[in-house]
C-alpha cells in the first residue's frame, strides 16, 4: 500500500521562501523486466505529481519509467498567505494517492 510523507513548515513569515518535501512509498516497475517464464512484468509507475495551494496549481511533474521507487520531490514556493497544500500522485493501474498539509503565514 502506498503512503506519503510530507514536510511543510507549519509557520512562515509572509514573503519567506519555503521548501516543500514529499516522499511517496511506491514500488515502481518499468515494464521492461521479464519473469522467469519470460512474461513481461506490467509497468507500474507513478506518472504525475501535482501540488496545489488553496486550489491553485503551484507545481507539477510528469514522471517516466526511469524514476526510482519511492519518488522524492522537493521544491520551493513563496509564503503569501495561510492555507492548505494539496498533493496528488497519479499512476498506472488506477493508482491515485492524495495528501494535504497546512501552513500559517504571519
């Protein structure tokens, strides 16, 4: 089962540049490996990651088979107002995971 670890500072001063870190626990499969009997192991990767702040998209990444298992994403944004970060991971075989974290801007 997939699970997300999120690191968002709980508080920041208006105008501060803050770092957001996410780690998604997910076993990735490229789709290029074969089983002992020669069958292809189906691809199973996270294909996109999106972060929204108060509903507005602030970061997006498209992922491909070369991405590692348990993808770690880190990015920066400017603290402008208090609110909620919403994180979404989408992948093969119907994979979808959501997480959120709040920040207070003073």
